[in-house]
C-alpha cells in the first residue's frame, strides 16, 4: 500500500521568509495530494491540494509542486506569518484508496 | 465551513471494557473515515466506510474494532475489548462523493485506556 514520507519533522523560519515542506510517496497510482494543517488540540483542516494532471498549483501564499517521476511533492509557504505556525500533513491517495498521511511537520514562524 | 462533530472529546476507560466513539459527519457526505493519532503526530488510517459497508481498512483496524452508521445517524467506531495500545486520539472525517477529495475532520476523541 501507499506510504508517505514527510522529510522535515520540525521547521523554524523567520516571519516573512518562505517555508518548504517535502514529501515523497511510493504508489505510482496515487493521483491526489492534499495538504492539511493542524493547530493545537484541533482536527486537520484542508489547506491546498494538487492532482497528478498538473505539476504546480498556487493559492495565495501557498504553492504546491508535484514531481511524478521522482514521486515527490512539496508545499511552499511564502511570506510566512506567525499564524502559519502549526503542524502540516501531506497525504496521497487515488480514486480507490483513502488518503495516507505523512508524519507531520511542526512549523514555527518566529516574529 | 462544513463541520464534523465528535462526541465525546475525552473518554477514559478500563482495559477490557467496550467503548463507542461517535461522529456526526457533514450532512450530505457519503464517505466516512476513522484515523488514529498517537503523540500528536502520525495520522494512521484505520477504515473508510461507504454505502453501509467497510470499503477499506488497515492492519491497525483489528478484529476488536467495528464501524457502523445505522439509519444515517452517528458514524461510530466501537472497540471491544479495549487494550492499552488503543490509547490515542481518534479522528473522524467525511468527504462528499469520493476518497480523492477534501476530507473534513472532527476535533478528535482522546481515548485513554487504563
């Protein structure tokens, strides 16, 4: 089955800098790659996703890149703000299998 | 936005007893999920459920686990009997028309097995 590896367990950046979180996956059949944010004591909240028919997607300060050949995808948060501090999870799924998540990256944005 | 409600938020139970975790998914959603999170990190997939049936389950979904959604009411996860290693936060999620779309998560039920 699908296994998702999230490479950074923690990441600390200065406010205004960019943050990059990298994930890899194993199943070539995976076609949907969402990202979620979890704040302390809460459930996961969707932030952005990308499907395998494109290699880049942007939503305001969030950019997702997908490299299908390398089975790698990444989340770029530009112009970070303290409220971006949270745990970020990447995930991968296909049309038949529920999303499998990475281990999470705790992002701290320092003022 | 759409909300998934989980009841209770905390549950403490003695090992060997039965526990039922309740989830009220988004009203028009058709797909339901349970995930297990230990130590605030890894989100482990347990099971997904559609049209009254388990569609997919992981190795973590032991024989002691069961799910159901009787008559469109709560989507429940039952553990009988509980074991110490079942202590975790359990998250319910739902999605509209498939597994490859946005999941909406509840705030979790923290289960402590003594």
